[in-house]
């Protein structure tokens, strides 16, 4: 039988329920040897749940798993690994308190009675070179950036010599250059007969590596298409169940009234940042990873210390910023780059996470008006269409897109909000949620709220912003008006 048609894996009628509701219902899926089979769908469609069942992280309530034609039972991640199944999770699943090498070979250490660290170090070097990561395997994982940590996860999966590799949003946190290297690796694995299940919200990536795409919606398999013949519109319409004709609903126009002014912001990463941003303006910050965009937002918000000479003015008045508490008092909000580490308390429910920043709105002193809190939280859940299986469910059980809606909704509770700093708001979310976030940004700008936006996707910057400042090595290298937007011009200012 031709390797390209030989069936490696079959999932038959897989079902899973949480809190009495179906997360998956009779979902079936096939993977051939040497195939990249893309699994796509909106946040909450059931993609990650299906893959966690295959990886032994969660049990199934119904259905059957066949590996190379024989039924298998996968009760734990260890059993999955022994069957030749490896997974790169969207959520970083490594330990930050041990070294890179120890993470790569955790529970697979070399040596019988004592760990052969010399061999583990040498093997780690080889594996890291495969993914293009140049770092010392003996450094703590916590010393690496989010992008580098994602590459370590990918390297760990490759080191297992698996028959099946599941990649859940592997490029959400890495650069375009690293993405190209990863796709070269994937194509090499295909030639070796490895089957890859690939999840990615960037539909433009599908044709670069994919063979087939299976679309999930509301826990059900909608259709499996050939990547070579399917258009982006075909995939999107099946994902969201409706046509999205205009991805960037830009209708807002800023005033000429300066809302936010920063002067002389400087630290070890950024140098003498000066900006004037108008009321109702969506102002973008472009730049390569590590250029200093996030640091600018954090300093304005008070999460990073402002230097003595640095000045932040709102409505012409200087704001003394010692902590985020000072900026929140004057109506500023901040959506950080990493929602899980920097914004959410994952084991607490949606209502707790939504109201946490503004408890003073729901009562005074130690007593809360639970009825008022529930009313405002319910309004945000409805208006933002936050999908959850239960209000009592922990936020960690929500999909990435719905978690991001919780983070955004938190600031909308504050009726004094007038400036919103947003860092990578659509990272790891599907096209349907992206559209909802874009629409929300436009509506906020129309209401006179000033938005300072950081995103690595140039199309988002050009579609949403009124002006874009380019950050290069901690400095502003240029500011473009909307009629000057051009990808080549922006990239030129990023690197030259």
C-alpha cells in the first residue's frame, strides 16, 4: 500500500461531556502515514478536547481509537507516549524551574542508576539545533522567552521519535523565520512517514504544509476537505456557520484632541519614547519580537517602573504612576500579551476573573453586593458572547478565545474606561473570535476610547489602526499615517 494512503490512526464517534453538555459528539477523524491533517474550528469547537483524549490527558465518554488498524485504550500521557503519540500543547506544559535539558528528557533520563548529564546535554544540543534554537541546554527554562519556550516544546516532541505528533498552535508565539524552519521540519517528518495532526488559526498556513483539513463546529465534525482545492472562504464559512465578508470593520475616526502623551520613557529595553495619541484613535505599535513594544505598554500602564525623566499625560495633565493602581484610577486598562500567566486566575470561575479588578464597584469594605456583581458579569457574558459549559467552570476550562474575551470584558466593566492598552489580542484565537475582537476595538474607538495596540500581524495593524509607530531596538524609527500603510515600508522601518 502507498505510504500516503496507509491509515495510521482512526478516531470513531468520539464523545465527551462536561457539566452535562457535549464538548464532542460522535466526532470521527482519520490520519494517514506521512500526512499533515489540519484540525480547525472556532475556539470551543472541540479541537483541543479531541487531541487531549488522543494524548491520554482526558478520558472519552464514548467512541473508539484505532492505531494502525487495532483498537487501543489510552488512559494516560505515558500510555500515549508508549504508543508513539507526542503532543505539543498550545498551553506551555514544561517546568520553568528546571533546565532546558531536564525538560527535554524528563522521565526519559539517560543512565541506569545515575543520570548521565553529559549525554543528556549532548543530545539536547542536537535536538535544539533541529528547531533552530541556539541556547545552552543547562539554563533554566524560566530564562527563555515565550517563543523560545515554545520551540523547546516542539523539540521535546521531536525527540520522542513518535509515529504521530499533535501540534496545537505551534506557531502562535514564534517568529516568521522560526515558523519557516518548523515547516521545513514538518515536511521532513512527512517524508519519514510520520503522521502530524496540526491545529493553527492562521488559515494562510494550511496550504504551506497541509494535505487535508477537518472542520469542527460545536463539538461535531462538519466536513473534511482537500487543502489543495479548498479556499479560505470555504473553510471560514464551515467553521463559523456564516459568511464573513469584511474581516476588519473599520468605521471609527479619531479626533484631533490629544488624549495620551508620553515623553522620555526609557529603561534598559526602550530609549526616549515620545508619542501623542488622539482621543478615539487606534494607534498601533509594529516591530520585530523583542523590539520593545510590550515594554512601552507596560511602562505606560505602570507595570514597569517609569524613569524619573519620563512623563505620562492624560488630557494634558501629568499622571504620577507608581503602580497600575494609579493608571486604573484615571480610566486606563491593559490587556497583556500572555493571558494565562499575566491576567487570569485559571482555577477560579469566569465571574471571579471578570470582577476582580473592580471589586469596589460591587460594594464597600469587606462586603460585596453579589446581586449587582452577578448582574454586571451576566451582561458582559452576554454582550461578549463568552461560551462556557457552566458559570461555575474554572477559566482554565474555557477555550483560548473565550479566555481572551474574559480578559477584555474585565476592562469594559469600568464605565470610566478611556484608554485601553492591548498587547497581542488575537494570539491563539480563531477567525470568528478575531472578527468579534476587531469589531469591539472599532466600537470602543467610536465611543471615544483611545486604543494603543500591539500585534505581530501586520494585516491587523493596517486593518485596524489610524496610525502606526514602528519600534526598532527600543526606539521609534518612524510613524506612518493610514494612507501611508504598506507592509514593505513597515518591515523596512523594523529592520533598517
